[in-house]
C-alpha cells in the first residue's frame, strides 16, 4: 500500500495544550450577529483555533491573539475576563472595476491542472498542538480574456466524512504577497472522506482576476466535526501514542518557485515549505487548479 507523507505543522510551545481555556464570543460590531469560522491565533506561538458556527471559541485568558475573520478588520488584543464578547469591525466592501459587459459563461480556461494519482504529499494540521496557519496559492494573470472566477479544484485527503474548510480570495500586494480580501464572506469547501479532487464553486462571488494576479487560500476550520484521532508509534519504540489531526489535508506538488504558495504564520505571509524528501530544491505548492470563465 502506498504511503502518504503528511506534512504536519507542529508547535514547539506546548504550554497551551494543557492550559485552562475560557470561552469567548465573536460578534459583528454593527448588527451584533455571530462571526463564524474566524481564525484566532496566539501572537507568541503557532497555537490557534477557530470560532464555531455560533461565533464561540476557547482560549487561555491573558493571551495575546490575532483574530482574522473573512470580511472583518484584523484585530490584535489581550484576552481577559472583561472582553469575553469581542466585536469585530466589518471591512468596507471592495469595489472592483466597473464591468461594462454581461457574463457569458460560454468559454473557460483551466489554470494549473494536476493529476491526483501522482500526489502523495500533503499539508496537514496537527490537533494535538493546535497550530493555526492559512495557505494560499498564486495564480498570475497572463492577459486572459476569461477573467471571472468560476471554481477551484483542490486535492483533499480526509479521515472524516464531509470535513469543511474555508476558502479565501486575496489580491496581490507590491511584494507578491496576499493583500486585500476580494470577497467578504466565508466560502465553505466540503471534502468527502478519502482522497478526492474537491471542487469549490466561486462563480457566485463575481470576482474577476486582477491584472497583478490573485491568491486563493485554504484555512482549516478547527472544530470537533473535523477532528480525527489515531494511534501511532515512534522510532525504536512499540508504545502506541494518541495523535489528533484536523481534516482535510491538502495535496502538494513540487515546483521551483517558492513564491507560488505562501503561508500565513506569525504575523506575516512567508514563502512555502521546501520539500524535505528529495534533493531537487523544489517547494511544496498547493495542488489547486483554477477555472476562469467569460
């Protein structure tokens, strides 16, 4: 049976794992509705979590966190008993170029097509250590006539049925990093159990690919439904240990361009991880293809 290498993001600081966690609630600062599936990350480590379908999340009090929710301004704050309800400020709606023509949806172009059968490396997320990263892939705009985003397909490998994840769409800044969100609501992908080319519809966003290109990112939703427990052993030991991870894992392909995929960790977007299984100086790029339409 073919072995799948899982690239897991481990956190060296294990302080949070056994810490006593407190409950917090994220709400919209204007209409007071819950803010769901936000990415909440410690400022002192890679530890993080997600808000749930009711806007709740659990974190250790007095932690310094970065809260990154689709459609809202990022916020950095210290969690205390006095701010158990946290209001987020909605971003102003981005106005793209005025479109002087109607969508035809007659012609398509497929960017970065990949074969799932040739992929056996994945980005995975450890639930034992609870890291909290966002991974984005860059698609350039080579003066395509078809400019509307229609859909993506991304290789997923899930140990649970119908694992959900968030998709984010970003413009590109002058340094080649993800910048402003081009769509201000959650785009939820659903990964079936097993290995699949998972399709996510983007046509309803009405986003067009900017001249400078676009980043499309995946963000794990760290909830009980996506949690998978398994037993494993370490080298030179027969003792069975309990591991936990969040589904799905996302497939990778090797590419020489380290800027083709970026990872949001700490407070910044950083170049992708280098492949550790070969000596080809290649990088692990998200196995994601994008379809554009007119």
